[in-house]
C-alpha cells in the first residue's frame, strides 16, 4: 500500500516561533517539494515544524520567544503542537498526527542530526536502532502464555496415561463379572427348579407361604438397598480422596509460588513510568544538544544572518571572513577566541550527546526488561487467581460430597436396622415342616440379590470403561494440540532471532537497492551481519546478538577489499548513514502510516544522485520535502514544486 491511499489532498503547515521562523504558512501538494536556498534561510526550521506537527519532539523554540505553535491540516483534520518555555526547559503539548513518532524519528525525519544517520557515521550499535520499533515484550508474554498452556496439556495427557494403565484392569474385571453373573444365573436356575419341585410336595397353607415369600422379597430388596448404599458411600469416599489429593497439589503449587503483592507490581509500573519520563527527558536533551551543535556549525560557516544582525555587522561578508580566521568572534560574549577552542567545545558537545544516546539505549533495555517482568508478574497473578478459584471449587465440592457421604452413612444405618428386623421376622415364619422349601426360597432370593449386585457392578465397570475410552479418544487430538503448542513455543522463543535475521536481510536488500541508485564506484557494497558476541551486562557477561556493518571497496588498481566505517571519509560516512536510514524507511514500511519523508543536509551527495534518490522515494512517500542548495536543486525535475520564501 502506498501513502497515496492515505491522503491525496493538500497539507497545510502553519508555524510560529519554531527554530528561526517567526511565523509562516506553507501549503504542500502531493509529490516532491524542494526547499531551495542557502543556509540560514529557515529551511531546516520548516522541516522541524513539519516533524513537530507529525509527532516528533525534536524541534526548538525560537530563542527570543516564550511559546511557539505548529498547526498541521491533513484531509480536513487539524493537528496542533505547542512549545512553552518553562523552568529552564521547553514543554511540549498538543495533539500531533502520530501517537508514537519513534519509527518516524529514526527513518522518516532524516535531518542532519537524525539518530540513524549519526549512528552509522559514529560507528554506534545498529541492532538497537533496527530492533527498536519491534515489540519483543509481546513475544515474551506469548511465551509465558504458551508455557502455561503446555503445562495444562501435559497434565491432561499424564492423566490419560493413568487411564490407559487402568483400562486393562477394568476390562479384566468386566470379564470376571460377566463370568460370575453367568455362573450365578445357572445357580439360580437350579435353585428355582428345586423350589418348584419342593413347592408341589409342601402342604402348608398358601397364606403362610405367601407371607413368608413376601418377607423374603422384602428382605432381598432391603439387602439390595443396603448394597447400593455401600457402593454409593464407596464412590463418594473415592471422590473425596481424589479431591483431597487435587486440593493438596493445588495448595502445594500455591505454596511454591513466590508471594507477590500489588505493591510489587505497582513498584515495577512506577519504575517503568520513571524510566519513560527519563527517556523523554534524555530525548529532549539530545535534541537540544543537536540544535546547539548545528547552530554552532552554522555560525562557524558564517551562514546565520540573524547573528550578523545581532553583532551589528553589515551583511557584506566581513563576519564570514572573521569567522573563518584563526581568531573568531564568540557569539555569546562578543570577545575574540581561538577557533580551535570553539571546535574543541563542539567535539565535547558531540561526545556528551553520544553519552546521552548511550543512556537512552540503556534506559530502553531496562524498560524492555521491566515490561517483561511486569508481564510475567501479571501472568503469575492470573495463574494464582486460577489456582485460588480452583481451590475454592474443590473446597465446595469436598464439603458437598462429605455431606452426601454422611447422609448415606446415616441412611445405611437405618437400612441395616431394618434388615435385622426383617431377618428376625423371617426366622419366626420358618418351621420344620417346610424349612427345606424356605431355605431354597431364601437361597434363590440371595442368588437373585447377588446377581443384581453383580449386574450393578458390571454396569458401573462398563460405564467407566466407556468414559475412559472416550477420554483416550481425545488423546490424539491433545497430542496434536501439544505438538502445535510446542512448535509455537519454539517458534516464539526463536522469533526474536528470526526477526533479527529477517530485518538484517531486508536491510541488506534495501541498502543494495539504494546504493544501486546512487552508483557509487568507491562503495561496492555495504551490508550488515548478525553475529553473536559476549558482552558485559553489569557484573556478568551475556551472549547478545550484534549487527556489524561491513563495507566493501575497490582501490585504484581494481582490488576489492573490506573496510570499516572509521576509514571512510566524512562525506562517505554521511552517505553510508543516509543509505542506512533510507533502508530503514523501506524495511519498516514507514510510508504505510506516515505520508511524509523529509530530507536535509544532502551536501555529501552530488546533485545527479540526489535527483535519482528523490525520484525513487517519491514512489513511496505521498509528500517528499527536501532541503537543497540552489546548485543541487537545479538537477531535479522541473515539475517538482519549489519553495524558497519561508
């Protein structure tokens, strides 16, 4: 997707008290806009105003103003930024175009002080810049989630292994029960045959025999009820035992988890907020230092008309002549000082800025680590909440089952007493005259009772076998799911490495593309290599990936060799830094969310190559704004809009 799909209309920028601008309004049309002019004509200030409206914090307030403002109108929407001098610093406010300008600051706002350009020119760590827009904290959170999911699946599969071990035992019991039932049925058939034979010979009254048989039936039913209660009690006790074991496991896991309070998480969140504020402060310091360095360079070059006016010197070249001699005028106190002293101060300012950039990187690393800690703490808190909820459910279930068991025991006691009464009544009804018949009836009843008990046991075993087999049917699905989770976990754990590798490959591809456009004969190839290095982190050494920049050159004799950034000329370093930054613009597809790219300080590239570069990137950015010297802008397409009065 090109940014032409984001916006096609005019964009208006209104700036007041930004950089060297008192007040201006410029309308940009889609395509390329050239800010043509000499130094000290507020071209960079206008670029800073554009950046400020889009979301960057890297803009300066006019030296003699206490407040400034930028208004950006895009597609009928209005975005504002304000700058207010307060407590020795400048506070930013308003509602910019971008919520998060970090990627744009790195790879779309390509002024001379751009961090990506400077990092290459100064030989700094490229990995941090390339990976900064990528959210690795989300990957770590995903790893925590997948590990929890894998543990749950492992537990479920482990329980299925127990199921599989139990099945043969149940199947054997089913076979034995079926055999016992068949044997009892044969015994019952024999007993019933004997009962029929004896009934024919017994002459007792039908009324007495019917009463005895009724008592025997009632006795059998009572015994059956007593056996049913016994089995229900055994079932409840088995469930209570299983729940008690589960309760113990949950309590053990809860006890093994470190105690964590809201205060602990709150402390991490407060530290994150503190570090974010520190990073914002450091970003502001870095931006101010860059403005100071850039201002001083312009002064040394004699390109600030406002300074000429402040020094009360006519704009006839005299100041320029004085500024390039060994003795120069200090623009803060008006005295003459050695030019070397100012240049030395410039070097110290650059080193100070470099140290602040290192502090920013350290702060960002710590922020990333704390975000991971916070996510882990939240995941652990969720796990603890799940365990607490599970423990509550177990407690409720235990209470319920224990209550049912006690009720069943009470009922069993009552039925046992009833059984004793029935047995006594049967004994009274028996007499010697038909005792054999009664014994056979009793034997038949007891066999029927035993068959009923065995059939109940068989039904329970069959139901349990079916339930376990149903669970085993899920195993293949669970194993497939566990394999997917395992693969996803491996993928997540290596994703950062994969992302780094892919990012390096994409950077190398786009660097090659940009170099092909520029057609530099003395820079055959510039590429990045991802390597593992042992680095010191506090008091310990850890393995970290490092992105090394390689430069391949060809000498006058045609020999190809590898060089380092330190051996390049200043202009070659500038070009290499710009190539890297432009590659980042393409790799991170900044044009998908931001319609602008701004370019400044391209003096290290000749006008013909600038023209090719601008033409290539105009296919991606809806609005390309480029600051050029008059001799450079003449090589660019006449159809490009020129702005010279700012």
